[in-house]
C-alpha cells in the first residue's frame, strides 16, 4: 500500500507538471517571436529522449532498486523547470525543456512507478493497481494544470516555471519510501537474467505489435496535451476554456483509467485495447466534422479523457502477464519508447503543419487513421504467458 500511495503521488506530480507545458506554448512563442514549431520541437525532443532513456533507466531500477532512481529523476525535473524559466534561445529551451526534463521524467515518470507497483502486488490485483497509478496521473493533470495557469496569470511564464519547479521537488522525499527492489520470490517473480528477458521479448510477435500500437497512443495524447489549448483559442474560444478542457480530460481519465484497469483484470486485455483505440478514432472523427463550440470541446474532452490513459494499465499489465513482473520496468520501457516516438512526431508535426498551413486539420485526420490502425494491431497478440514463465511458476 505504501508503494501504491507514494508511487501515485510521484506520478501525479510528474504528469501534472508535464501536462501544464501546453499552457506555455503561446506566451513563450509570443515573447521570443518564435513560430510554434520551436516550442513544439522542444516538447517533441523531450518526449523522444524520455522514451530513449526509459529502457536503460528501467533496467537500472529493476536490477538495483527504484528509490534512488525516482529521487534523481525528481531533482533533474526540478532543475529542468528552473533552466527552462531562464530560457533565452531555442538552444537553451532544447537543453532545459528537452534534455533535462526528459532525464527527470525517465526517472520519476510512470514507467518506473508501474514497475514498482507491478512487482509489489499480487497478479490478480495488478491490473487494478496499475489503473490506480494511471488515475493518479489524471489527478495530476486535473490539479497541477490549474495551478500552473494561476502562476502564469499572476507572475508571467518565467516565474511560473520556477514555482512549478519547487512543486516538483516534492517528488524527492516521496522517493525515499520507494525501494522497488522486492525479493525474487515475491508474488511469483522468477529468476531470469536481463539478457534472457530481452531475447524472450524480442522473439515474441505480440511484443512487437504491442510496441507498435503504443506509438499511436503517444501520438494522440501528446498532440492533444500540447496543441489543444492553442487550437481552442484559434477557433475564437477563451484561454480559460483551454485550461478547462485539459482539466476535463484529467477528470474523466481518473474514471477511465480505473475502469479500464478493472476491466483488464476480468477481460482480454488485447481486445480491450482494440476497442479503446477504435473508440478514439470515432471520437476524433466526430470532433472534426462537428462545428467547434464550447459544448463540442467539453464533450470531446470528456470522451477522450475516458480513453486517455486507459491504454497504460492494459499495455503494462499485458507485458507483466506475458513475460512476468521481474523485468517489467525495462520491457515496458521499450514499449514506452515507441510511445514517445509517437509523442515526438505528434507534437512536432502539429507545430510544423500549423506553421506551414495555418491549421491542425491534417493531424486530426491522421489521428483518426492511426486509431484504426492500432485497433487492428492488437487483435493477433497472444496473451498467454511465455512457456518459461509457466514452467518457472510450477
């Protein structure tokens, strides 16, 4: 229970701070006279590097424990926010908001926490517990984004980022209660070398499909998180509605993450993932064809919020179900890297195409197509545990 509570609080802070970055796109771009592509590329680089670091950080956490990894990530996160507040050029924005915060997220982000919780709970409770951690990420979005907007309104973008950095330091003491280095025999964890685990996953066809499908999740959520507030104001709506939209996404994701996590403990996880991505594609399609209004924005936000991070307990739970929890953090880190490549492309392409065409419409239609693709990718996945896992538990 300590792992679940403290881990959820770390995820709440890490995700809430990251989601608030979309609020800074317009003020920073306007202040420096940049096009949106500069800020969007920094956020895209952050997501890409976060994903690239994650398998290696996950391997360290799996082998030597997670407490120090999370503490180091929290410190890097706070430092990155401070350096971002002192940005004076695109180059320094890339180093701060891109590289340094990416290091922080790889240590204190969801992948490491999911590994801690996944090892700490029994298999029959795992999907539910992972859903609770994911729901905490939504609560972070719901609570930290409005705080960021208040800081922004009262103090300007630079001081607001410094204050958010102070908020992020709370992750460090929480890390002291997260060891993440459970005994090998706890909750059915088998003995296996890291290289054997990598070889086993690489040869598994379903692992490849799962990795490819998570690319689409990254494309969807990061494009929306960074560009939706600007898209809303571009269509004549208020800044407040943009903040409210992100808050509604976070609120409904609390219910969605728990719901998908509970369902994942009872039904086929791969079938639920196919259903979730199909529903996303339908939601994007409807949002595109109806006129933009406050009502359509809020309905879209609520619907996509329910589908927002429901992929996480299902995807991470499927990794643990097929390969076991021993190297869950590292293996999910590999899948997560694909997610972050999708995040990089989604957030950067949004800025690039907006600067080139003055519209986000191409990216919205791409989101529909990718949702349909991901729905199909999960159908052939074999959910059965690998033979060595079954033998190891006998």
